[in-house]
C-alpha cells in the first residue's frame, strides 16, 4: 500500500502561485527497474496531478536534444519545486574505503541511488526551490549521503 501525503503549500511555499494555476514540480527519479518502483512513480505523478500540479521529468514528460544536465537545468528553471525519488540503483555488497592506507575501512552493505538525484536536487536548491526527498524502503542512508 502506498500512502502519499504532500503538503503542496509547504513544498512550494505559501503564496507562490495563485490557487487556480497549475504548479510545475520537477521530479528527479532514475528509470524504474522494478515493477514496484514504476507503480510508485506513477502514484506520485497521479497524486501531484490530483492536487493541481504538473510533474516534469527529463526523459519522461520532457524530452530534449540537449545534453542531459542542460535539459535538467532547463526543466528545473520552469518549475516551482522539486521532488527527489531515490530508488536503489547500485548495491555494494562489500567494499573498502581508502584502500592500502592508514584510513582503510571495510564498508558493510550499502545502497546508492543514481547520481542524477543528487545533481538535480542541487540544481533545484540553487534555484531556491523547495525540495522534498523520498527514499525507497530499505535504502541505507550512508555517511556520504547525509
């Protein structure tokens, strides 16, 4: 079961747009590679639309011949807020940080989203957009993502 309760006023800032206007919301999300991820993404988009928002995602609702970073920057500039959905993209079963040094450390199981989540979130932040971050269940927040 999926429960999404987004306070659009909190996400987008009070008084930023007239009530009757459609609010463009940038959605940063890697390509879903599991059925549950695709269903979650569709549910988020449906929820946004039901609350007068237009979800904007590079390669999903907006297409461009420009380089990916430029296309994302252009889309973010048109939006009023951003939602970052961090699906697991990489799972590291065993790793070593700072190998062959005095700081060498064994790392336990870690999961990471696509780097695009971090880049697009930073782009939205630089535009002073409100960001709302969602992590997949079981996604381990690492010291690098804190």
